[in-house]
């Protein structure tokens, strides 16, 4: 019996960023996602740049490439028993398939949240991390953040 098996190959384009300084993100309306505040630091960058905090911009001249985006973070809020959410955004537009939530039961103990997605990017497209508090309009603070983007081919 023979079969074809596709293998995931990692190419040369990638970008990384991590949180350097935490900051509270104001949530004006419960359940509304906003770009996460804080100071981020770029890690390894090939065909990516970090022109501003919490943003990795694709600089790959080859259009419409597929990338795996992975984010892990810890976040806390100002009240107990709050549900906190994260979502990736491409060019400021939320990516629904990347949403994830965690319950913060004991303030100020951070909760860990993870998300990943496959996203098609071209030159100047950018990825950001957005957060919310779905329970109440209480600020959310990211205490740890690691985001990586890796070009793939199938």
C-alpha cells in the first residue's frame, strides 16, 4: 500500500517578540477586544520587523505566503472571577479562529492563555495580540507574552 504524506516545512521567514514592560490595557466595554498594551522587544527577525509595540510586520517580498502564528501569555485583572480572552488580529482585524479564554479566579494571580493559527500574509501585513475581559469592564494586564510567526509550506 502506498500513500502520499504532506510534510510541514519551515522556511526562512520568521519573527519573534516578547513583553518587556507590562501595562494595564483599558477595557471600556466587557467583551470588546483591544490591542494589548505594554512594551515589547523584538527577537529574531527575518523578513519581519517590529515598527511599534505589539506588532510584527511582514516584509517578505513574496506575496500570499502562509505562516503559523503562536502566542502564549499570562494575564491578570483587577477583580476575582473574571473571564479573560485573547485573539490575534491581522491588519487590525480580529481573526475569529484564534480566540481563546481563561478564567481568572484569584487576583492578582496571572492566568496563562495560548493561541495559534495559520494566517496568509503579504508584504506590509501585520499581526497583533488583542485582549478583553468578557465579564466586566476591568483593565487587563499582560505579565508575560511570547509571539512567534514562522513561514510554512505544505
